[in-house]
C-alpha cells in the first residue's frame, strides 16, 4: 500500500487489536515489535466489550492494542497476530493515517525499515 504522492512512501497505519487479557496482549506486542512489524504498540488496559458472537450477545473485559506500522508490513503483521492470538476470529482493524506529526510518521517508517 502506497501513498498517491510522487515519493511513493509506505503509508502509515494504526492497527487495532483486542485481546482477552494483558498476558496475550503483551506477548503479541513484544513479538511484533521485535520482528520489526510495528514501530510501537500501546497496550491499553481493561475495556468492557459487548459484541455479537455465534448468535448471542456476549461481553468481556479485554485489552486493546494500538499498533503503529506501515502498510507494507500489514500482511505479515496480521499473520503473526493470527498465529499468537487465542481468539478464533480476533479483531484486527487497520486504519490509514492520513495526517500526523511528520517527524512521528517518519519515525514509524524508519523504526520498521532500519537495518
């Protein structure tokens, strides 16, 4: 995924992922940062989620991951999350970052792509 500008820089993304507990969230966060699939991950503590699952309305306390990455890394990032995540169908949502502090967005890219 690339921007439509002439420089063709990787598009920064915010990926949101819910996890059943802090242990699963931290494990996923540490793995994806160590593999340079994300520049950083915020692990947000206990949120209360209400959702439909298999015909029922369910609820649970979860932790939320806010993952900062680039579009070129989304596919391998998703694969690693799926391999580590305990849910059958985990929430993994990627949002394109259309604007932000230029230095921060550059840091996201350089953190992932540094040699």
